[in-house]
């Protein structure tokens, strides 16, 4: 048994990101990159989120997310508003420019999904996704333990 799933997952992530960037460009979506697309995707699902929630849903570190959101705001994809419930909290919303890209982005996502699951049966896809979800949960649990041990 090889025990190199982490290495293979890392390779998949790198290759997937490069292919996704090409698909974005081919579909006229070169104004943002794949990581910014993940942020937009989360906001397309639920607009008006706090940065912490976007970080949780995208798995992007808050420091990375802060600079990306600033860039996306400068590009006109998002805007900030203070929460009406708690003015200490800032909510992030999609601007019209980003809303208008939803269908094109969905097409790219569908293309990526077709590439990703090519030659896999429905059973294999279900098994793969279940196993990956379990690995992700293991890693999240470990990350929580690390944060608790470090007092964060």
C-alpha cells in the first residue's frame, strides 16, 4: 500500500487550479482567478456574509481572504456594509458586476465537473466524495485541536 493520498491530493489541487484558470479565460472570465471564484461562489449561494463565514466556507485563511476581498472590492465585484444587527460586524455583498457573471461561472464549473469525474461511475463518485469528506473532517478536527492548544 502506498499511503501517498496527501501528495496526490496536493497534485490534483495544483493541476485542477491550472485547468480551471484556462477554462475561466476561455469563457471570458479572466477578470478574476479561481480562488476569487470560490469566494464569489459562496456569495452566490448566500449573499451578505461575514468574513469569518466566507473563510469557513472557502477554507481560505483570513489573512489571505482579507487581501483578496480588498482586491475584489477594488475590481467592483463586492462591496461592504455594516451589519444592522451589530455595527461592529462588516458584511460582504455581491455587486451587480459579480451577479452578472453567475451563469458563465456555472458553465465553467460544469465543464470542470465533467473533466473531474470523467470515466468514473456514479458509485465511484459517491465513494470518492464520501472518503474525501471524511478526510476533510479529520483534518478540520485536528486543526480545531491545534487552535485550542494554541489558545486561538
